[in-house]
């Protein structure tokens, strides 16, 4: 992603004469420089968790931090905790996120959800003179982003967003995307790592292209942050946002973040003029004066308990180092691809993720007509009793998410063996096709 940590080639793990073995997976774990980080997370016994790209695991430190915030800071110290602990909390997290993302802390804000931040920032762009009032996205983007843009188009009485559609979910057709940007310059919203295929856009060159064509790309980093070595300054990102509950292990519903490049901040105004976005909120003035900094995008009281919960995961990511995490992610996705090619391709599974590790994030997507029933069989866990938790995305994608900070090679080996068994033994035929609300 950046020049910081190019892992040019991942050498093959398997060759025609060297088939995968459990011993090899164990050996890879022994050699793993990040292996010790697994101990910092809570693990359910007999469960392999491959859903880190929907909800990361619980850092043990987060439990202690939450208990302290509830018992001591809230329970005992009450209102005094605002001055003693809580007012500085978002700032501290912003400093840490800035280190992770190669930005200035003053360009980052934590809080609210990705969808809300996207709404605010696109509203601000549509209200500014920075770009034409034209909205563009593509079919690889996350639905919520598209919904937000559609809603804003109605509100601003402008044309609905153009959704550049590709023949295939695997990757964007870059010449087509660029042609569309050229045709209708304005606001473009893209997900850096596609939630479907894990395709990773060439962020810097697209930003340069957008700039040449009077456009601003708003990047959704949700599936990239914590596993891709993003450098916002080097990649010439103007605006970005994302979730922290996936690879940053911030907890369910943990606060999202918003990045706005320094020079743009004062050009943009939040649609919600709340007191926390005021220059001097505790003056209680009845006239609104936006903060000079990115704090102008704050609205109300920060979500203290959720902010407390997200700090431990962020600390662990910084401690492990994003370069080491990205390197392991590329190695583990490559290992997984090789296991799939050996055991699952002959059974009709198709890899819907780019083969080049530089072009993908940290999940591997498989397409198979029986993906849903395979997914459910993995979660129920027959066989040797181990439950495996991947996730399913329509129409027929099984996503295997790798969180290098705690995923082991042995987890990947056992998961692929289990999928092979579910198909070969026809165990999937025992599973009904009904789907729960959260998949
Ligand atoms: C890429 C992407 N963008 C946006 C969202 C929505 O985030 P939020 O629920 O914080 O609004 C998600 C949720 O999974 C996502 O994966």
C-alpha cells in the first residue's frame, strides 16, 4: 500500500510434491513473529474464529478498562470523571489512530458510526464549493454508503449517485471507473478493501487521478484499517472514514473515525451544529461558532464506554506494528489460497479474491452454490467438535477473515480440512437453508 513495507513476493508454501500437512501449519505458527499477541485476546475453547472482518475479538485489557470505567470512573467518581478522564479520551485515541494511519492527530476524529460520518462529510462536500455536486460510487461499495449517498441526493435535489457496475464482484474495472470520474467529476465514494472480494484499490494513483479531474474521493477504510499499511498523507487521501470494530478489535458498535486533510477542514461544515462541535462548548453561548479544527464534526457527548472499550485493541495493533501485521496478513491469505487450491478447488469452490497479495485485504472469499449450508455446518461444528465461524454474504460467498494479530496457520489448515469434509461427506445436506438476521 505504501512504500513503508512492500512485501514483494510471498514464496509458495506448497508445491506439487509438498502437500499441506498439519505439521507444516504448526511449524509456520512456531516461526510467526506475531504469535505472542494471541494471548492478549479472549478465545472461546474449540472455536476457530474467522470473522474478524465483521467483529474482532475481545482484548483482555478491554475487559479491565471497561470494568474500571464503570466501577471507578462512573460508579465512584461520577461527573468529576469528565475532567479527570473522559474529555481527553477521544483526543488520546485520535493521536493513536494518527500514528497508525500516517496522519496528524488534528486531522482525525473518533466517534459515531461510519454511516453517520459519511453522511456528515458528504453533506459538507455538497454544501461546499470544493467540488461539483455530483455523486459517484461503484458496485463493490458497502450498501450503507450507497444508501447514504442516495438519501443526500434527494435532500440536495441532485441526480442520484451513479453506481459504476462491474461484470464481476472480484475487482473494479479501473479504466471504466476512471472514465466515469472523468465524465462526471465531483464526489466519489469507494471502499478501500471491498467487503465482498477483499480487492484493494490502488489508492494513491486513484487519488491523483481524481485530483486531476476535479474530484474528491471519500475512502471507506472499514475493511482495511488495522490490516493494511495505510499512510493517509503519502496516499494523498483527502477524506476517509471507517469502522473500528473489525480488525481494530474495538468491540460491538465501537466508535468510527473520520479523517479530513488539514487544508480542507475549515472549508467544510457539519450538518449537525451540536455543542461538542462548538469552539467553546462550555461557554454555553447561544450562538454557534464551529471549532476551527476537525472537532467541528463532533455533535454531542462522546460515547465514553465505547471509546474506553476500543483503546486496548488499538494499543495492541500499534504494539504489533502495522507493517508486521500486513506482512503476516499477506502470508496467511497466500497460505489459505494455496490450501483452497489444493483441497477445495477440485470440489467446485471458486476463489473470488485477487490472487496477488498486494491487491487484496485480509479476507478470502469463496463462491460455491452450497456456501450458505457449508457456513452453517462450520458454525454448528460436527466432526471433531470444533466450531468454525466464518461469515456469509449473498448471493453465495463464504468469507474467511484473517486477523493476523490472533489467527494461527493451524486455524486455517483445520478450517479448510473441515470444509473439504463437509462437502465430501455431504454433511451440508443435513442443514436447512433458513438464514438468521446476522450472518
Ligand atoms: C465497508 C463498510 N462501510 C460501512 C459500514 C457501516 O458501518 P456503520 O455500521 O459503523 O455505519 C460497514 C459495516 O460493516 C462496512 O463494512
